[in-house]
């Protein structure tokens, strides 16, 4: 077995912390740390057996001195660096108390979302920038940032391929959790569930997939608690 196949994946929880103006907080990795000087969304390693939200709250308290409330699940990104592999578990944080400050000596910077693309983010953090354009409530089929298609051949490897050239995220309308799994495997960037799923089914779907899931027929905070990134108003 190759060294790359043997090495463990480091599970990292990170927060896209937004202020009242919609700016996003990023942090610079301090000298002496892996990838020092690069910019990232603040967070850190999840402890063994630690709940993801608990770990996120702990890391943001320890690193930037804020206490968070009701974070929104966003996306999970896997990335292999030359010396380690990471699973970046990202949450949007709009509700928090305290003024962010670099408690580990790291520089902090508030960026408008349009500035993130040129902010020298670490490679693992770059997919987060596009996902941040997805709203909490999905009300439109198409915007300059994403497009949602109701496709019949969800298992086909070219799901949404016609939209890849313009840089928009590709969403797929799904009638069931099974359709969602198929669409994610086929390359959908996010899923829009058309029918109301049982809480257990929705939670299992969100837990099994790295892409954002938009539920319907429930409350927004209930959707977040079950692992969905938001709600869809495109339901039938």
C-alpha cells in the first residue's frame, strides 16, 4: 500500500464567519505552522469522538475568541496536500458574540465575497468561496452564481455539463434521497430535494454527502440541525 493510501485524513472544522455587512473573516496561518502565510477560514482539528458543532464552537472560541450560535452547514471538502490529507467541514456563522481577534497570533482580515477569489486562500479552502454564494433559502432556479436543473438521467456522468463553462454551481432537483445520492455521485454541486423527507432520512442523506442539500417543508433551523444547508422554495 502506498504512503498516500495509508495516511489518515485530518478532520478539520472551519467557520465562514460573516459580519452584518456580509463580509467574510479569513485568517493567516502563523509562522511555524503547516502552510504558514496562507489564508484560510478559521477553525481547526476535530477531537476524536467530538461532535462537529461542538468542535466548531471550541475552535472558534480558542482561535478568534467568539461564541457562536446556530451555525449553518455548508460544504465538506476533501483535499490532499503533499504531506497530509484533510476533510474540511465548513459552516456559515452569522450569529456570534464577541469581537474576532487572532488569539494564536494570526492576522485576520474581513473580505467582501468578491475579494475572496484573490485572497491567496489555501487550496483546500477555495471551493468554499463558490458555495458561499448559495442562499439560506433557495427561491430561484437560476442566478449568476448557480443553476438548478430537473434532469431525468441523474446517473449520467455529464449531469449539468452544459453549465460548467460559465462557472456556476450545478444544482439538481431530486425527488428522493436515492436520487440525491445518484446526483451527487454524478457531479452535482448541490441538491434540491423536491419532496418532504422524514427527519431521519434527511439527516442520513446530509451526513453521507459532502455537497450542500436544500430541504423543503420544515423550518430553517430544523433543516440546519439535520445537516441541510438551507431550504428550497422550488418544491412542487
